[in-house]
């Protein structure tokens, strides 16, 4: 409760400073709209269904691309951790491509797939895949060797060791990689939606882009706030509880 009150107080102060900056006209009202204007846009766009529709379209694209990235990244990460051949090839490639900004995949996706949903899916998968591979490999390689030796001593076989010993011990790293992959997937999708125009469905990125084109800063800031709130909710509802459970389970949580 104390942490919640502290966080709420912090954001109230930020809101007050925002309102103060608007009233002092430090920046042009065109560049820095009042909080009331942003709230008004959120209310009107929610009422006419624009915001809800864009959020659903974006979340659908994000979830599909993210889970495809997970399905591909987890087994590749295990292979990379198990055999040096995969580590020297796929592992090295993953390290290199993870540093590539998400927006760099957009021109390639447009040339390969055109202005289609497939292009957006490709960009999101590329944003997720490499982080998951690296995190899975790191998690498996950081499992203490004594766990494997103890399992062998008690008669465990290879498959049983992987399923019952190595993977559970590596889960905290893997979940952290999934969390990082989620963040990269978000960034990738926003880059894709800004540059890829699909008439069959406008997402949050398109609303952000059109707000910039129209110099509608209330729309730009409102969409940015929606993206931030969705990201925070995903972390607090999904990833943080899982991470806390795993750290408690393995005795690595801080008192």
C-alpha cells in the first residue's frame, strides 16, 4: 500500500508540473497541450470506438507475433545452449541481430511482404526471437553443474534431466528474456504500424503517426500514454508475479 501511495503521489506531481508548464506557456500550446485536452481526446476516441478498435488490432498483432517468436526462440535457445555448433552459428547471429534497431526490419518486411499484416507480423517476430534465444541459452548455461551431477547420481536420464532439472532452474532467466522480448515486440510493432499502412485495420501506431501528420499533439501524447499503460499492466499482471514466484521458489528473492 505504501508503494502504491508513493507511486500515485509521484504521478500526481508529474501531472501538476505538466499543467504548470502549460499555464506558464514554456512551450507553444501546439507542442504541449493541456492535460485536459489529452483527457478529452481519450474520452472522445473511446466513446466513438476509435481507441478501443485500434488497441484491439494492435494487441492482436502483438500477441500473435510475440507467441510465434516464443515458439521459435525457446527451442533454438535450448539447441544453442546444448551444442557448440548452434552456439557458434545461431547464437552468434542472435547476438548480432539483437542489437539491430527494430525499425531496420521494416524496409525489409515491406520489400518482402508489401503493405500487409504479414509484414507487421515479421517485424514483431524479429523483435522477439533473438532476445528469447539469448535469454534461454544464458539461463541453461547458468544452471549450476552440481544440479546435473546430482541428478545423474540419482539415476536420472538425459531427457528427465532437461525437463525436471535444467529447464526449471533456468526459468527465471527465460522469463526475464520473455519480458525483454515483450518490450522489443512492442517497439517493433510501433515501428511497423507507423510505416506500414493497412487500410483493413488501424492500430495505435497508425493513430500516433496520423497525430504527428496533423500536428495533433493531444492525440500523440494520448496514444503514447495508452501504450505506456498497456506495457505497465502487462508487467504488473503477467511478468512480475511470475518472476516473484520463481525467485521465491528457487530462493533467490531479496528479503
